[in-house]
C-alpha cells in the first residue's frame, strides 16, 4: 500500500483560490491524472477501479465518444439559433427511448438547471406553486433545486424549509415504518403524499409538482416499493399536479431491467429530468415533457440557453446513446449488478454489520449497522471500509441520511471480474473491523 504525499502546496492554493465549501475525498488525498473506462490512474501510477462515478456512464474517456466529440469541436460549436442536424437527431433518438407522450426536449447543462426548468414549466402548467418532495432528497444546487432538497436545506448551513415545500416520508422498506414483507407498503408510503395534498386543500391550495427520483440516490440507494409511484402519481394528478421523475442518477440503462427507473414502477411521468450520465461527463442535461406542458410553457416569452443543445453536447449525447446500444450495456449492467449483489449478500450472511443489500443493475447500496436489532448506523466502520478499499484500489463512497450506506454506481463497463475482486477485498476489510 502506497500512502502518498500530502499535496500540501496544491491544497494550499485550493484553499485560497477555490470555493471553500467543497470536500475532498479520502484521508490521503488522491490526484487522479487519467481515466479509461472503469479505471482511474493517479500521479503515482496507481490504478483504481471506479465504483461510484455514474456520470462517466459508458466509461471514462470512452474512445468512441472522445473521437466524435473531438471531430465536432474541431468543426463547429455554437448556439441553437442556427439550424443544425445534431440537436434534432439527438432529440429524436432520446425520445425514442421514452414512452411516446414524453416528446418535447429542452437541453441544458446540469441536473440542477434541468430540475429548475422542470419546476418552472410545471408552475406555468398548473398555475400553482407548492412542491411535494421526498425527505432526504437531493435535486441540485440552484436556488430552486436547493429549496426542494431536504438533504441540503435541513443540513448544517441550510436555509430551512420554504413554506411551499412539503416533505413526504422516504419509502424506505428497511428503515421506514413499513418494511420488507409488507405487501401494501407502496400504498402506505404514498398515503403520506395524499396527506400533504389534503393539508394543502384545507388552505385552498393544490400541488404544482410531485418530484421524486425513481430509485433514491442521496436518500440511501433505495429502490421504491411496488405501487409507490403509481399510487402517489394518481393522488397528485387527481389534485391537478404534475409528476416529475428525476432520473439524473439512475436513468440510461443503469438499472439493467429497464432503460428508465420509472419503468420499474409501471408509470409514465409528465416530465423526466436527465443529467449526469447522458453526456458521459460532458455537461449535458435535459428536461423532456409532454406536448401539453410544452404548449403551456410556450407562452410568448422566449426560452434561450447559451450552451444548452450546442452541437458538441448533442454529438456527445448521440455518441453515448450509440455506445450504450452497440455495447449492450443495459444487459451488461443487469448481469453484472446481479452478480455483484449475489456476492454482497454472501458477505451479509457472513458479517452481521451488513444488514441490507439492495438495488437494481449497477445501482446498488449496502447498509451497515452496528447492531441489526437497533439498526444503529456503523459510521466509523463504513469509513474504515471505504478507506481500506481505496488502499486496495477500489474507490467506493457512502450515502444515506445516516452516512452508513455503501454506494455502488460504477461506469457501466464495470466487469464481473471487478465485482468478484471487490467482494474479495470487502471480505478482507470487513474481517479487519
Ligand atoms: N438530481 C439528482 C438526483 C442528483 O443526484 C443530482 C446531482 N447529484 C442532481 C439532480 C443535480 O445535478 P448536477 O450536479 O448536474 O447539477
């Protein structure tokens, strides 16, 4: 194990010149200088397997994506006020992956910006302001996205909950009030959304929006219980609200069984928000809406976005979709993810500290507790495991409101061999606790 320099000079300049409220991972800092598919390389020539970087969806510096980006950026990059083939080709290819009613695209530059726009459009459409979110959710860093992110506004330094924001309980089958084995848990959790709608009604209000990830990321890598979204969407629509699916972390084939997270729940949202993976690390995000919502938004005021939809971004998006399809990455995510979850469940049988393994495809969480009966989060232990795994060349992270969920969402090229090795190394790290 090489422990590395302390990079004090670099850290000093960062401290002075870069915004300070940005944490840097790991006790011994990493200086990554190169990436290739699921691998990252540091300045000391060490190789790491990247188990968390879902924005590098088809792999760091995937050669097909890089080549097509290079060709486009050497040819033209400008705004969308000129006709260009890439934007329409991408809109057609992207909407072909979605149910037909989701047909109109708005291209932006980040997930935060996409969520912000999605909220603006929903408010135009419904003429309402109130938003229902899930507790612990994160939807981004713009002012509006922060307002709908309990993960931020409830945290240290947060500005608290705005009066037009309403938190529904996290449908967490492990930790929440309705647990695994409760066949009506989805409906019971969705009843909390209806409770909010009824409270609003008392004040002569109605929700503009219900926004929810289709598997919960920052909330703790949580697949939604069966019928949750269907029931919640029915309640929201009956009250005149719009249902937004935030697919920024989970969409684009990652979950294996389906291309989109909402398909696991048999629903069709009114708005889908995409980000991170769709540009493979290039700043590209999108809002895709129904004709009706697009019409309501087209009210005379122009919507123009300097970088959104530019030819380089669109070419990148097209290349990413081509690679996913040509390399059958969705199927690969399904098989590799199931294989990895099998391995993690074997560890769960051996080590009581792992109390839940959950996920779909290559979107996986493993919850760690000190005691299975009290469910006390194993915080120092999970930090120990993550550091140990890093020393062995596997980069993992933690998530969840209690900071006790191992978060696994690697580039889609992550292999079965990587999965086997990860499980073998986790076994060693857990045995050292
Ligand atoms: N939505 C979700 C679910 C996210 O996880 C994130 C980023 N972690 C965002 C939105 C915001 O995306 P960005 O950082 O690209 O603004």
